[in-house]
């Protein structure tokens, strides 16, 4: 079975080729993202394998169908970049990787939190320049702080366990309450407004959907405690970046750790170091000393990459054998 793999990097290729030893599929790797002006590259392939920033719009899906593609294989959990209604109309099943390593993402969220709190990024740069002053590097103990966890699925669950280990008080919001998590960590499920109002640290672990778009907006930010630390390793559009900038300028937000950004397509995963950044909102966020932005790398561990590749190819194998698994409906 021939698979066109879009938006690939060296680590993607290595993981897929390693997993493919058990399947023997034929890959065509493309560095470019799948969109209307690149969809012709899928000609002659039975499946396309895509990532979070590939654009599977109605025109793209129509072109894929016309070219003989029979399967859309996402090597990610999110699917907000796919027109599912159009895919269904064209008879193109969409399969995904519902989980790969919740530990990878949860641990990255904690890494952002610790870096911001203890000013590790500032201290590192100072010492490299011969400046050993401790002025401006005061953090706070995590023990006893209130941590608000928005979304207690697999990643949020792991994050809760880690923060319990630090001795934090845990609040959570989710449409489905996890009683086992309550028993394990003592987390208290509360309304979103109360979580925003009482938390010293807020970490987002929900998918992007109409109900969660700009979940953190001007009104939500106004509810938060002055000095709150906001962490987002889920989807960029959960946070209204312009509203966040205003809250940062006003000093309401103590720090923000972002691994995702609403307009990250065309920026994240690329080396733009020799160019002028054209996104004014992102450029402004990067000027704040209490903001850390990483380039959607929370998933990037050896374990996660291996799991993504194995599940993706397992999904393709299931399709070939008439047994769809992990289908998005």
C-alpha cells in the first residue's frame, strides 16, 4: 500500500520507517504540508498521512478522492483541521492516533511551569554571560498552591498526578468527572468560573471544538487571580492571544507557558531565524520576559514518536484488512 506522508521531518521519517519493518508499506515523504497547492503530490497513493497543520478542506478532500486516495491517516489526536462532513460525503474514512504518550505532553506542561516559576531561562542566559546575580529570579514553592486543570482526560490525568506529587491542591473542570482520579489525587471538580478564580496555576488539557474555542478570553482572564500562571499544551485556539497580551500588559497574568498558538501554521516546525516574523501577535508575545513559547514540541519524545508511528501504521493495516480502528466519526 502506497502512503503519501506530508509535513514530515527527520524524526517523523525515522519513527515511521522503524515501525514499517513490521508492515512493509511504501512511503513517499514530503516536507510540505497538504493543502490545495500541494494535493497533487498525493497522486498514485492509496492513503495520505497528515499532521496537525495540514489542511484537509473540502477542495483538498475532493482532489484526494479524484486522485484515488482511499484513507486519511492522521498521525495526531486532534482532527479540527479536517472537514469531516466532506470526508464522509466523499467516502474517505479518517483515522487518528487517540493517544501516544500522555506523559510526554503532561511532563512538558510541568517543564514550562517550572521554567517560568524558577526563571530557569533567565538564569541560564545570565550565567552564560558571566552574570551570577540572583536579582529578579525569585520563584515560589509549588507545595500548597492551587492548580486548576481544565480537562482530565489521559493527559490531564497524568498532569494531576504529577502536581499531586508536588503537594498541590487540585481543582478540575471536565464535562465527565473521573471518580477514580478523585480517589487517587483528591482533585475537586468545580465550575469553570471557580477554577479560574481560585487557581494559582491553570493548565489546559482539552481538545479544540466550538465549545472550547477561546476558552481563555477577556472575560475568563478577568476572573483569574492576579499573578496566575497559565499553561497551554493542547491547542492554540483555546486561548485568545490578543486578550492574553492585554492581561500580560496589565500585570494580571504572572506568567504564560505556551506550546501551541492559534496561528502557528506556517511558523511552528519551521526555521525562520533568518526572516522577519510577520505575525504581530506572536511577535508581541515573544517580547514578554514572563512568557515562554515552545514550537508545539510537547509530544516530541522517543516513546511518543514510536507510539504515533505504530498506531498510524496499525490503522492503515486495519483499513487494508477491512477492520477500521480509531476512526473519527
